[in-house]
C-alpha cells in the first residue's frame, strides 16, 4: 500500500471536493490522521479502509491501485448488479429471462 496510497487517497478525496477535515469527520477520525495517511506516514487499518471507500465512492481496488485480472467486473456490470439487488420485485423475472436458478 506504501506511499502511493496517500497520493490515491488525496486524488479521490479532492475529486469529491472534500477537505481532509470533511473526510475525517465522515469516517470518525482526526484531521491529522487523514493528513498522515496522505503524507504516507502511516496507513489506515482494513476496517477504516472500507469506511474511506464508502465515503469516497471508490472501490478498494482503485484506491489501493490493485488490478487483479482482466476478468474483473466492469462498471456497467457492477451497476446492473446493484440495480438487481435494489429491485427484488423484478429478480424472479430477470432470473427467468437469464435462465438462472434462484439460490435463495
């Protein structure tokens, strides 16, 4: 995760037009803690990383600059999955249309 994490964190925070203080407030830490992460002095733990990703609307893969494989789900596929989960009344019809078994 190293020093490049701090650059990525700053990039995604500023893209959201969010100050260090605003991010700190949203994830429940001090402003100096966010500053230390961005400077590469230390790193957040895994639980805090999940909070950061949620607040900044970024995937852990993007924030950590980890590219696992070209088979990773695309942004469009992720959106389809999200919408599927938000519309339980349509799930049965979609399962029939796609000829997939319902695992529930």
